[in-house]
C-alpha cells in the first residue's frame, strides 16, 4: 500500500458514528460524507428541523435512517441521553466526532466572563463530558475520536480570545487523551480547519463587511497569514470532512495530531 492509499477510506460500512454539530456546517458535511461511506449515524444538534434535513440527505443517498439525538450539549442530561440513546439503538459506538462549537467576537478589552463561560461551556466542557461518557464504549470497539478544533487553537488571532483559548484547550485535550487511550487502541485526532464558509461567523455577529474580511484574509496578522484563503460551501466540507475520514484510516492508529 502506498502512503497515499493509506489516507483513502473507501468504506465505513456499519461503523456506528455519533456526530455533534450535525445540524449545520462541518458536522452536517461530515454526516453526509459518513453516510456515503456506509456509517450508521447518531446525529446531535439543537435545531431539529435542520437535523431532520441532514438526515434526509443521508437517506437520499441510500444510507440507513440516522438516529436523531437533538439537544443542547451544555445540558448534562442531554449529554447523558445522547450516549444512552445511541447505545440503546445501535448497541455499540465506533466513532465520535465532536464538531459542535460556537465562535464569539471579543478581546481582552471587550469580552466578558459571560462570553468566556459560554464559549468554554460549548467548545470545551461539553466535549470533555460527552467524550468521557463515550470512551468506555469506544474502548470496547477500539474506536476513534475526531475533535473539530481550529487554526485558532494553534495560531493567535486578535478579537476572538475566548474562542482561540477554547480551541487550544481542545488541541491539548486531544493530545492528552490520545496518549491515555493509545494502549487501549482508541485513536484520537483533531482536525484544525482554516476559514470555512458556514453559519459560524454570522452567528458570532459578524456583519457583511467583517465577514468578507474574514473570508478574504484582510483581518489576518503576520502570524495568521497561513490562512489567507477560505473554502466555499460545497468544498466544506469536502476537504475538512475528507480529513475527518482520513484520520480514521488504519495507518493513523495510535497517532496523535494536530
Ligand atoms: N467554519 C469555520 O471557518 C471553522 C473553522 C475552524 C473550526 N471550525 C469549527 O468547526 C466546528 C463546526 O463549526 P461550523 O463552521 O460547522 O459552524 P456552524 O455551521 O455554526 O455549526 C455549529 C454546530 O454546532 C451546534 N451547536 C452549537 N452550540 C451547541 C450546543 N450548545 N449544543 C449542541 N450543539 C451546538 C449547532 O447546532 P444548531 O445549529 O442546531 O444550534 C451546529 O450544528 C466548530 O467547532 C467550529 O469551531 C469552524
């Protein structure tokens, strides 16, 4: 097998996959891609209408009906129910994709503790909690975890302080649990996308001008110049999601990234 072939996952047939953030953007793209590859899906998001649309996209491709486990992941009961319902329905879990997340605009001068708590609760605390409850099941299947981090975890951007901190925490979380779970043959990786055109920026309150600046790199600092491009919707996810899939490849066993 060449090294390139090692990255090509052609089938995830029968792999039970729990995807958060599945109602929008990268998580929705991942859901459709995993459906194409034959995975059995449990999908979480808050917006049931969108979640249902994504599930229909999956079944239109011939995939099995996804299990919908909607709800706010900052609610501890929702997290517990999400895992319990997934296991009750499928009897196992092979893959966890933590894609749910929020962006918030705020610097050390303009942010506040409420914003910090909100970002950390969604982007870090809920990921810690959900992953913790999934791990016993993933150990049984020698499964995989993929965390959707961001270039903001590795590079410093002004004006999105809590978000950058949350993604750095996710990168460290990924590396630590990759080491903790390696001997149990659970693979843990993160993907760290640059700008991808989804709802995340508008939801953070960016107006059209600011959004255009983010998309075309005008707001970049020298430290962030690597991000002077963005991906457009059809590609979302194609590139980012291909990444999700490729980190599931067997040859990435025991390998912690980013
Ligand atoms: N787009 C980018 O440029 C980019 C770049 C790097 C990293 N990322 C990361 O990629 C991930 C997905 O972002 P995206 O761009 O796909 O954004 P998006 O389109 O806004 O989707 C965010 C998803 O997270 C879900 N979510 C948010 N808060 C939640 C909560 N409290 N409980 C449960 N679900 C919640 C949303 O659910 P509802 O819509 O149902 O409320 C939605 O499905 C995030 O972790 C983000 O930080 C994005």
